[in-house]
């Protein structure tokens, strides 16, 4: 027979464990949401090592140093889902809808990039994702890019999340490189005293139809987000107020496709146009039926 003292000890231990779990989750949420706001960003990429069969004729990508002003809008804020939209500010009259990141707590539905324009649906084990957050990264047209589940770490005054995920070629290389077809990304999001850093250690892979990978080259990425007053991003905030309804319709359509829990295969172009080009041309008051129709054309 179990004694009352043993039962009480077990109850206390369970309560403490649950309390720690909730405190940890709140730390995670604070770190994730701290990536919102107005930032001066420095994008840095350089190819570090190459392994081609013909090294004499191989041309590595040029080192890139670019800067931008970016607004990160908080779209959804619930206990288990945080959605943030990045907007590039070229000028007061030119705002570019950039990438989007969703954070889901203990998520079990994952779309893993394969190659070309294909993503494989994976069902994750509940035990494997306990306490973890999935980061789902989307392209400028809200189609999928890459996803991965990992644990936020808060130790020794450091706050970071690290994960490895396969992804399509980055836009900076899509029109310049065709000698590899998968970018295996090791992403680290680290919160800093002045903002946050997005650090990358990437493998450029050649993947064949059997799923075999050959490493072509590696690169280092280091994007530094420095927080500045929100008023500096006022143009992006105004643009989003005018355009958010259109893009909510787009997100909702994609969600219905993701909710099928099936592999996703997309056309690269329809009538010689990319999806982002067609969507970017739409007026803010375009009906959902129209955006649904456009996206449907790209789904195989």
C-alpha cells in the first residue's frame, strides 16, 4: 500500500515539474516574440569550402554583404502559435513582403523539403517534440520553404534555438546557380542585447531521384538584426494595414492545403510567371476566390 507521504511527495514533484515546464515555455515565447519590431539588418554570406569533382572550373558564389531596414509584424499570438511577417523597406513608397516565420509548440505536422518544388509530409512523434517549437519558414508568396522542430535553450545568459533542415536554393542564388538543388541549413536564432542574430552553416547538396546526396560546397551566413525605434519602420506598418487582408486570404488558402497532410508538389511557373509575381500584382481588395484560383493553378 502506498503511503500518504509518498503520494504527497509525488504530487509535489509533479507540480514542480509542471511549473518549471510553464516557466520554460514563457521564456521561449518571450525570446520568439522579441524578434518582432523594427530592425536594421546586415546580411552576410560567404562560401567557405568546395568539393566539386572538377575543382579547376568550379566558381564559388561571391561573398555578399548587404543591409536593409526590416519590420517584423506580429500576426498571431496564442499560447501555442506565434506568427511573424517580415517586410523589407526599400523606401517610404516601396515595401516588399519578405519571408514569414511561424512558431508552433509541440507540433507534430511537418513539411520537409525534398528537391525541385516538392515537400514531403511527415508526422512527428508526440514524445519526440515534447517541449519543442517548430519553426515553419515560408517564401514571399507564403508557399513553404523549410521547417524544423527543436528546443529553445536558455543557459548562461544565452537564449537560442538551433535546427537543421533541408531547403530550396535561396533567392540570392536561384538565378545564378543550377549546379546544386538542396541547401541543408543549420539555423541558429540567438537573442542578443541589441536584437537577434540568424547564424547559418549550410551545405550545398546535389540530390538525385533516389535521395542520394553529394556535397558540393559549404557556406557561412550571419545576419545581424539590430533593434531601432519602431517609428523608423512606419511605412511598413502602414503598408501592412492596407494589405494584410489580401495576405490573410493567401495564408488561409495555403493552410487548407497543408491540412490535407499529404506530400506537396508545386509548379515553378504557370504561363511563364512565378506565383509570387502573380500575387504581388494583385490589388489589396482582391477577393479570396481569386487568390485561391491562382494558388490552385500551382498545385500539382
